[in-house]
């Protein structure tokens, strides 16, 4: 065996070992969700069910989380799309339409990435109450969009910076407006960055807990809050809880399974280069 082949084989073995290591929690979660309650024990957590697979645990978990899964979908889809559009237009302006103070504005936008959530909770709640959005999903969507602007602007600005200015200058000479250039030239070229941003924002909003528990009432709870309350009951049915946890994680798993190649293509295309 030649040296390059041996190195490549070792590399693949390491990747396979890491993949198995990271998939073990998912395996245990699904395995526990398929067991009856009396077989859920730390001593036998690796053992297969002895009385057959209990699909009803997943049905029970879905029935308990169904309204909250719907709330999460209602929240993350418009949030991801609007964050991507705002970040795209901001990145376009800050990379191709330089104006006095643009670098300062860009720096101030990026500063929002480093503000801890906990430091703004009280004024945020007061503001949401003032504009009558406290407790509802539209308010939570608005917060995620605003908090997503810094990272989406950074991704799109870095991506657009790699596009030559000649095409922009030619469009200006032909009389294209600022919005016309964005719509007809920059937007069609932005597919790689949109893939990165939408997948990133979808995942972040779906898994977020702090804003969700603070800014929404019980009828508008996303799935992360409902799952936490399911685990906090006096008698925890661990098999149903593990089944519900897997169902809560399934949308983001599916996003990366089916759209992960677009995420990687966006990264390779320069969406996160700087």
C-alpha cells in the first residue's frame, strides 16, 4: 500500500470514528424512545427492547408537541427568509455602494453579534409590551430577525466583496438604479450565500430557548420551551421524552441531511471568507 493511500485510509477511519461518536447520543435517544417505560434504565440503556419496538412513544411525543412544532415552523420560516433578504441588501449596500461612514455603520452592525442576550432582556420585554407584541409569535420573529442582521450582513458583505465591480459599473452606465442592480444582478448571484444564511438562521431560531421562554405565552411556545416543560414534570416518562426530543431535533437534522451540500457549496463559494 502506497503512502498516500495509507494516509487517506487513516483519514477516513478517523472521520468514521468521529461520526460514530457524535451519532451515539442520537442512537441512544431513538433506542430509548422505542422502549417501554419499565425497560428504561441506565444499566440497560444500550440493550435493545425485549418486548418489541414501541412506536406509540413517538406518537405520544408528537401529540404533546404538535402545537409547539407548528409554532416553531411558523416562527423560523419567515424569520430565516426575512433575515436573509435584509442581510443580503445590507451586504450589497456596504460592499458595492461605499458612502461616508459605511465602515463605521458596518462595525456597529457587527457589534450586535457580541451583545449577550441576558443583558437586554428587561428593556426588550418592556419594548415588546410597548408595541403590543409581547407574548405573540410576531414579536419573537421580529427579535430573531433583528438579532440575525449582524451575521447575515457579514456573510453577504464578504460574499459580494468578491464579485467584480465591473459588472456594477456597466449596469450604472446603462442607467440601472440601486434597486435594479440588486434585483437583476446581485440577487441572482447570491444563491450560495442564501443557502448558508437560511440554513444557519433556521437552525439558530429553531434551537433558541431564552427569547422563546421570555417573550411568548403558553399558547405560542416554540418546541424548545414545550420540551423543557415536558422534562420538568414530576414523573418523567423518559421513553416518551426521548421520542419527543428526537422529533424536536428532526427538522434541523433533515435540513442538514438534504440541504447540507448547498451549505458546503456556499462556504466553498466564499460566503464566509473575509
